[in-house]
């Protein structure tokens, strides 16, 4: 029979290890997402959502919401760097931002109403179509 001090050290070690094992994929996904997003200019959700679904075992909606919130700061930092380099077409921004505002509201509303499985399928189709477009499309 274990003493009470042995039992308490066992019970505190197991949850700590479990928490560490859940946090590690999240930290790695954040590092990879930030790097890929900054390098390629893609939305972080393309990398982070699958990482959170498969690595952190989050449900699809929770992964998407978390990824959106997590990408606010990196988006601002990357935007600032591109602004300094003159890589932003300011005349296009009003139209793009209006479209993004309306589209994000419509897409967010639809996402909340869809079952996780359907939302996951939508992500898979969009990610796959994008990958094929890049692989097979003509480069300029």
C-alpha cells in the first residue's frame, strides 16, 4: 500500500505530464503557423486549424475560433512589415475590407450553424482545392 505522500506525488505528476503533452503540440503549431504565415502570406488557419484539430484534439469550431483569435497579432505584425516594404496596394484595401467584413460575418454565421463534421469537410475541400490550384496552376 502506498503512503499518502506517494499517492499525492503520483496524482500531481500525471496531470502535469498530460497538460505538457497537450501544450507542446499547441506551441509547435503556433511556431509553424507563425513561420508559414509570415513566409507565404497565407492565413494562419490553413496551418493552425488542422494542427489544433489533430494535434490538440479540439473540435472543429473550437479550433477555428481559437485560430482566428491567435492570428490577430501575427497578422498585424506581418502587415506592418509589408507596409514598410511597400507591399500593400492601398487603393485595393477599401473594397477588400468591405468584402472581408461581409464575408466573415456570413461565413462565421454559417460555421456556427453547421455540424463539426460538415465544417471539417468544407475545410478539407477548400484546403485540397487550394493545394491543387497551386500545384497545377501557371506561375507568373
